[in-house]
């Protein structure tokens, strides 16, 4: 049987499900907080809290992605189990409903933005925060954990790195993604995004997500529809904001000594490293460097290395990922 051709941007926009690609999940709290008053700001960070449970989850998103990109996890933890979990999601500086100042961004400054939001919503207890960061968000999460190690209950580092080695993967990918702002056919752009972020087998499988009207033909079509939705909002997704974030990710660096300190102060049994074997954005050797720097499995780090997976494991392996996070949270509740 011949493979179905990916839907074009025009076809995606005409699909009955297109208006519902971003779920209308109602937060219990939302707002914009002016942060960085003494750090080159102030600038406004847009945030939402979903759920009202005692377990406090902080989700930190990656390069060029919106807080709604966490919607699967926001729903699974903050809505389906909203009596058990409270979930904080934010737009990092440079994206979405947050401000996009033209200035030098760094992962350490972005971590301070996150910390100001956490303090603002009152999550200030010891060993209270379950931090989950993906890609650049994982870099920000490393910085956050070094700022407040005693407040970290668990730390999940997903598809991320201690430092970007000048691998073809990252440089090519950045070039490709910055090229997305150069006029070229939108369908060519969408093909690049899908290739860089997801595993090829998953892309061609039937759309597996809950739907409002009807499913898209494939998972890849849904990913493309999300990308088209984001691109249409030219105030949320800007070239200057993307490049400023890319510079922050590209310059992120945590030395072996800093990683060892992170392991010591947070506690290795509280840390999980998740990575895909065919990640084209942050290639797999980065995960091995991160894991060893933190102390390795032999010293208690939890690891999920998935050979056939790409960069977006929380999307492709949504249910497994939820289970991994829940298991880590359960484990840390029994630690002193």
C-alpha cells in the first residue's frame, strides 16, 4: 500500500480539526509577571497553573516552543489528575505571550525568570518542586537546580545537554530552523521541522491524539498543524525571539565539576535523564556526557534512553513519559 502524502499547509488549515490543535485547557491561575527588574528588565513572563494538587510540577519548554506545547502533560497531570498535581507552564522570554526584548539571553538568566514566577505563586518549600525541562528547557532546569538545589524534589532532564558540542546535528538544525524565517515554501519548512524533531516511523502512523472533530490522517500531519498554528501568530513567534533563545542554548555550558555539584546538592536519586537515540536536534552523545557528569546510573541517576526516538519524547511516548515522571515523583516522596 502506498504511503499517504503529508498534508500541505493549505490542506491542514482546511481540516476540521485545525482550529482545535491547541487544546482549550482552563488554568486555575494565569497571569503575566514582571521579572528581571535588576537584570536588564523588567520584562513580562506569561504563566499558567493547571490543577490544585499538592505535588508541584514545573514544566520548562525548549527553543522556539510555546507553553501550550506541554498540553499533553498539562492535561495528564493538571486536569486528569488535578487533585493530585499542580502544574506550572510558562512562555520563556522571547516566545509566546512573554516579552521578547532584544538583548543577550542566557540559560542562567532564563532560570532566574522561572524562579521569580515560582516564588510569585508561592511554591517556596524545601524539596517541593518537581522540575521537568526539555531541550533548552533542560538547560534552564540545570541552572534552576543549581540556584535552589534544596527546593528541588525531582529533576527530569529531557533531550538536553550540559553543553552543545559543535556537532553537525545542532548546527545544521539551527541553520534549518533559522532558515524557517527565510521565505521558502511553507510545505518545505514543515518537512524540515518534522524531520528534525520526530522519529520517521511515528510520523507516518495514524494520528493518536484525542480529537475534537476528527483526527488528522497521521501524527506528522498533527505536528505540522501545530507548527502552522504557531507560525500564523506572528506576535508570538518572532525571528528575533527565536535567535535570542538559540544563542542562549548554544552558549549554555555546565562543566563536569558543576554537574557533579548538581548531583551532590540535588541528590542523584532525584534526577532522571531521558533521551532519544536518533535525536537530530541534540544528538545522543550529549546525553551520555550529561549522565556521566551527573554521576551515572551506578550512583543513582534514573535513565531512559530510547533507541528509536527523536527529540520530542514527551509527545511521541506520552504515556510512557507520564509513567516515568510519576515513578520518579513517587520515589522521591520516600526520600528524606
